[in-house]
C-alpha cells in the first residue's frame, strides 16, 4: 500500500469517527449573552421581536455576516486525539477510558449569507438568507468496545454496539420578518421562513453485533436500525439495494444549489417590558418541516451474515466438478456479504423532516445605565435529543462599546465562562462573542465551545451625529431629578387649563 | 488620571482584545500528521479458510491427494490403488500419489491486504480427519510467484478404522508465524497449498479406497491488528 493510500486511510479513520463525531440538524444556538443586546443583528435573527431602538438600517452579506459555530460533547476532542510530544495521535484507549457511558457530540454552523433589517414607523421589517449545517451523534461507550477489546477473549466474543443515533442535516433558510411595537410594553415579532434542504443523514437506533464462536470458526454479523438519507449528489445503487457510490464531483456546488427539497417554518418572539429596568423576552423558533423529495431515501439496516471463512472446496476442486464456482468469485461474494451487513438497504422515497423546535427565554435587569444583568435559557428538542443552555450574563456599556461576560451551564454536565463585545461605529456594527473563553486557548480540550462573530453595515445611523450635537450644544445633564412630584400634579384645576 | 482612562477606555478595550486573540493557542494540525497510537492493537480472532460450506458440502480424502485438473499419467507397472466414487467411474492412481507431496492449490487469490498490519499471527488448523491416513498440509504465500517460508502444521491424525463406526479424529494445531512467515502472509496476494498423507499399514490391506472420507479442514486466524503508520 502506498503512502497516499495510507493517508487516505487515516483521513477515513478520522472522518468515520470524527465525522461520526461531528454531525447536523438544527441545534443552532448562540451565546446567551448576545440576547442582552437587542440591536445585535444575530440576536434579531434568533428572536424575531428584537429590533433596534434607533432608525438605522442594518445590512450584512457573506464575508461580513460572520458565522456562529457551536461544539458540544460529553467528551473532549483531546480525549480522542492526544498529542504526546506535540504530535496528534488517535488514541482509542484513552478515549474509551475518559468517556461516560452515554455519549453525545453536537456541532452546529450557521452562516448568514445576507441580512437586511429596516425600521418602520411602528417596528421593523427584515429579511435574511442563512445556511445551516448541524449534527448530533449519540452512542454508548459500548460502541467502541470492539476496538478496545477485540474478540479474542471469551468475555468479548459477543459484541453489541447498543443503539447508535446520528442526525446530520444541512439546509438553508430564507426568512421574512416583521417586528412591531404592539404597545408601550410589548414588542412582538415573526419570521416566516422558506427552507430548502440540502442534505440529511439520519441513523436511528443502529445496533451492530459481532458474535464469535468459541473455536473461532464462525462469526455472526448482525445489524438492525433504520433511518433517512438525502444527498445533493448523484449516486449508484447495487442490485441488493445498498449504495454503491456517490458522485463527489462538484459536491459543494451541488450542495449550495439544491432547491428541490422545500420546507416551511416560522419563528415567533415577544419582548415584554416589565418595568423601566426589567424586561423579559421569549422566542420559539423553527416550528416547521422540510419535505425531502429529491435523491431522498429511507434506510433499513437489517443485515445478517454468518462468516465461516473463505471457501477451500471450490479452490481445491476443479471446474469439471458439479457445482463448481470460481473461488475468486466466492471471495468477492464473502466480502460483499460482510459489507452488506453494515451497509443499509435503501428505498428511494421522499419524507418529511421536522425541525427541532428551539426555545429561548431571557430576562434582563438594567442595574444602571452602565450595567445590565441577564438570565437566558435556550433549549432544543429533537427526537430523543435535548439540549439546554442556561446562561447568566452581565453587560457593560460605554458609549458605543458593549462588553458582556457570561457563565453558562450546558445541559448538566459542563460549565463555561464566556465573554464578548460589540462595537458600533456610525456606519457599522462589529461583534464577537463566545460562551467559553478558555476554549479560545485550547478548543480541543473543552467539551463545549461556541463562537459567534459578524459585522453589519449601518445606514442612516444618527447616533454619532446626535452625540456630537450634544457635545457641541446643550450638555447632557448629570444631576438627579427630584423624587417629589411637581406641586401642580395635585391641582386638578390647574392641570385642566 | 481616571478621566484620561475613561476617555481612552474604548482603545484600551480593543488593544486588550487584540492581545487576547494574538495570544490564543490553537489546535491546528494537518491530516497527514495524525497517526494511530503506536501501541494500539486489537486482538482479533477470525475464520480464514473453510473446507465445509453452509450447504454441508465438505472436503474429502481425494481432494488432498492431487490437483485433479492436471493430467495424470499412470504407470501400470507401479503399485496402484483404486479410488471409488459414488457418482462417477473409479480412478486408478499410483499408490505413491497418495503419499507424495502434491500442490493441490497452485495459486489462489489471497486478498487480506488492507489498511492495517498484523502482529503475533497464529494460524489455528482445526481438522477432523475421517480418512485412514494422517494428513499433512503445508501453506505458502507467494510473492511475485515465489513461495514464502512454508507454514507446516503437525500431521492431522487419521481416523481409527479398527473401530466401527469410524469416528473422525479432530486435531488442532496452532502455528505461530515467525517474522518471515508473517511478512509473506501480509504481503502476499496468492496462496499455495500442498498436501500428502502418511503411509501406514492400511494401504497394504486395502487396494481400493473411498474418495469420500470426509475431512473437515479449517484455518482460523488469530492476531493483533495494528494500524499502518507510515
């Protein structure tokens, strides 16, 4: 085997486990502290009732729009890829020894390709186009026991991976939004979204079993499970209904130009001003589905094969013997039979895929003009997967600079300290936020990290001018107002006049 | 001082933020740099070859005598033996043919080469012999048509024809491959199998033998699988 093939193997090994470990389907969340700033264009995408307090128009496009990336797992990447002597090494034993019994790994990437937010007299209208790719992979530690134990010892002769689940999806959303000041206290908003699914892999309750006979003369392979698959590329199917190959030519271009799997969804949001200092906001997002109908299929993992070794009978006997089969053909049959156990059979058919609804609830208290405090809870429910992030945030504002710090609790298994900043120039808004500051230093050594960053152009932003006017003209008052009501408040006759 | 600090607070914040980003340690690596841990092994046991298929068809005494696809010239002046078949005419063969080494498989595709290496390879020969003679087999792995070091398990014991009914005798012999054998095992793409029987008195008492004495012949592979890190 040449070096190129070796590298190919390593890549494949890494991709099978790590891409098994890196997968999609709508677990999109942003650092909770971003909900502290309602004029942030990401928080507006994640809560439709958010809008700017001024009349500035927000515009962002690919390149400026930035991204949000989230990684969350029950283990660290550094558990799997260790770096002894500074070199990255895949270490399955270390991985096995450091993972809990039930494991998950989630990733999400969202990239706004275009964003426009225009204020109106009573609110704001918005439009955005966003690419989403996300995944979640769940498995028990038993799934990798075969790698650790093999099948030689009698106690490891009966292997079962237990249930392995994977949802990985990519889709794009075109959203039209409307946010309105319903009354002095209540803002409401809605996003109506047209979705287009690009790709989906859903493996549900897959169980791989390998049972070895005590004398080693037979191995029973067995698989069961189901799932869905939709791909943006051409593929070929074998006569036994398993997939022979995918055509990877221009796969990315095909992914980005697939519009044959339509879907609909809505996001709803509201913000309620409890008092001058307190407000609460709620959003429910992604109430909808995608109808995958192009290159879409249902998968059935129902393979079973008893492997007893390669055939010697036909290898020894000659073609004149009755029932003779070419032994090389028999070798291929055995290999295909083993392969077909692991490869699911597919039936080409469309299916509807429900997006996982996401909820956000945020409470904010303005402690002073300078400092605000907030509590945010974000959760996602999809099939058996539940993800929750609880965040305590603090926001400090100096003029056009906002700095926020946060402590987040991810599900119940990890805590992280985050931070971020947002800066507004007259013509642009820039921000960067992460819910795990330490992960900037060593992302692989953290179970959870997310980062969101972006820039949007601001048109018609009069803040700067007003501020300058203030500087040059009437000075801002720094004194306190008297707590006593003016004397005429208690004189109704005078008031009428 | 405080006023000055406040005035330049934004600049300070940016400078601190830029310093923070510059100081970040990243986990960058290239895929070619990733290797599997050097001492990582998987203990594996797997069937390799079988002489008994799922339909119940099984290798027989005649199969280990000669590669019957090759023409056989019989010198009638030499001692001969008659091999009896159920569904075909008997074969008359030189008696020595049974006891001489024959390449019953000259070259069979052997396709275990993959993205791994094997260490501490053992081949477990599990043979239930129902023939009247001890059976010897020798395996060689061919590299560019040249046979590698032979792998020779102990003879598989013959059945006891003095007892009725005749019960096959099961012999299990495990051969630990040395480094040269292991290398040819890993690199080879073709297999050669040579077989012969040990002569005993039974041949002197019987000039006609059944071709169908069943011989359940299997080879199981035991080894440590290791990823290739080249």
